[in-house]
C-alpha cells in the first residue's frame, strides 16, 4: 500500500497478504507521527499495527525493527510499556575525543569554529570516525592560515 502525504511524498507500507481485506475494509489510512493510522468517528486514531495484532487496551504494539511502516506480523509484538524496545535504556553515547567531530544519531559530523566570524562551519559527515578525523585533518592542512583553531 502506498500512502501519499500532502506534500506529495509517497511512503510504502508493508503488511501481510492475508491482512489485505482488513486493511481495505478500514481505509482510508494516513501517516500520523510516522505511523499508519485511521481517524475514527469518536475523534480517536486507530493504528494499523494495533488493528492487525488485535492489541488490547492495556498493551502496546511494538515494532521490532523500528520501522513504523513495516506492519507485517513478524515485525509486530504485543507488549507492555516497560518491556517495549523503545522504552528500554538507550545505547551509550559515542564520543570522538577530537574537537570539531561529533556523533549525530547516524553519522559523525565534522565542524570547525571560526573565531573571527564567531560561527560554526560545517565541513561534512561520514559514518566512520577515521574518515571524519581524516576529513578534519585535510581541511586544517588546506586552510591553515584561515583556521586559528578547531573547537
């Protein structure tokens, strides 16, 4: 199933073939907060994952791979809030121990502080720390007279 948002961006929603009748019967579906939902007559929202898993009110529907558009039953699990994958302790924070390099969710961002302009300048991003360090080192070597110090 393809969902089109108001800005005409399209998202592919996955679900099992045997659930096609349930999905078509409950349409129209839309995205709300990144999740597939349907507005109900009582102004509440029915989430597709909860419908397909027949989740009771005291439980939540957990998306095992973290993709809210993947509503296949192998990706869904009824659980309580305490044991949900999304309420568990988050992984440790990554540190580069190099001034000007910072981990930002999925990539290492390389920036430097220009003391004259008093502003950060974005150099680039990369998934590997060694590449980020190389990127900063090459930038400093190339712009040595301009760069007073990276922070």
